[in-house]
């Protein structure tokens, strides 16, 4: 059974007798293959080669392609910094005028953006080579809440969520951000991704209350799930941090998969998601993969595998691996998964 077949069957709700492996490893893959982040993000061939070679080196079942968390924001005119050997980062709001922000959220800008074109070309190149050998997940950056926040400026956005006078404008901005985001999923699917994914970490309980999540983010999550399902596109929701207070709400959306960070109660999340969404993750990318030892990563991997007993899980890190993650730790992780039998 190929990696593609394993992940596809797990997403289809089958029990296959083993747990598939996928890593969020764009930074570590580029570093291992000898590329800086600048070289990686500017060349589709480099992106493709980094992911394919690393997946085959470690015997992964799937590839997650990511560049940074500013793709849509940059296309919408948000100021972005591009360090030589770190992922790009937003440096400030696009404008202090809400109407300007709303107007800038134009799906056509995303379609024409050169950075987006590089990412889509990389997806095409990977799929052309791996075909049905490896499962390909294309990350579509930031969902409506997080994209609106990046455009608005985090501090002002969070403060204005509490101001009733700002509510109408924020929802209009999020509506436009949603259209940009939905377009990204369509483009990713057309380029060859077997499934898409997105991050919406700004709406997690580490930053806002459950009530605010339900009011401002959950309706867009439900809308995305329905729109993508109608298009036949499988997708995954990623929210960083501790999701304990909203895990029931997220599970109720019906996403094909939910990526869970290590801060979340994995035992409880497994029970809540069972039969509703496949879990991806949830191992600590820094504390375990980067700073851990082969022994500690193996023990944590087995603990997670024991919880799921071979069902409803594609195991990996709960977020992106740091550049320089030790090879011995990645190998210990993969070997533990391969030797485990529920």
C-alpha cells in the first residue's frame, strides 16, 4: 500500500492496520537539502525537490507543502518582511482605513500574485513526480479571521472585536477575506493537491474566548466546509495552541481532518473527533522533535499511537518543525510508528 493509499483510506474512514505519517516540515526540509528560506520560497523546483527528497529519505506517507503564513496577506497589500533564512512575516497593517482593507481583499490579486504562482507550480511539480506514491496536502495559508486580523493589525483588530460600532465593518472585511481564501483552495486543488489545509490560529482559545470564536470564526469554518465539500475538495483545519475549549465546536463542523497542537488534551480530542474528523498531529515540534532525544520522541509517539489504536489518525507534528530538527529524532519517530501494531 502506498503512502497515498494509506492516507486516502484513513480519510475515508477505513481502519488500515497502521498509522500513516506526514510532517509539517518545510523549514527542516529546506535546511536538510541545503537551501535558505529565500532560495526555497522563490523557486518552485527547489520547493518540490526539498519535499520529495525528504519524504523519500524518511519514508513518509505524505507531503505537506507550505511556504509561510503571509501568502494571502501579501497579495492583499499587507507589508511583509522576507528574511534570508527565516519564513516571511507580516510587519504591520495594510491600512488604517477599513474601507481600504475591504477593497484590497480581492481574489483576483491572489490569482495574479507571483508568490502564489510559485507555490502552485511546486504543487504541480510534486504531483507530477510522485503521482500516487505520496499523498499531497497543499496549505492554503490563513482563513478569514486570521487573514482579516493580519490586514487590520492584530492589536487594533482584537480591541475592535469588542466595539459594537466596528462589528459591521469587521464582518464585511471577513466576508471579503473568505472569498480570497476560498479561491486559494480552488487553485490548490486545480494544481494537483490531494487535499487542502488552512490555519486559523488567531481564533483559538489562546487569543480569544470561546464565545468570540463562535461569533466571529465558526460561521466561516462551517461555510468553508460546505463550500469545499460541494466542490469535492477534502480539507483540514489547523488552530495552534490549546483547543480544549473549542474542540467540540470544531469537531461539529465536519472537516475531513483537524490538526491538533500538543497543548490540547489529546485523549479528549481523540474521543471528540472520533467518527467525525481524522486527527493530524499532535506531537510537539519543538519540545519533542527539536529539543528531544530519540528516546523521548519514541515514547511520546507510542503514547499517542496507544490512544488511537490504529484508527482516525495521521501522525506528525502539531505544527511546523524548526529548521535543524535532528535527523535521529525524525528517524526515531518514523521507526516507532512503523513498528507499532494496535
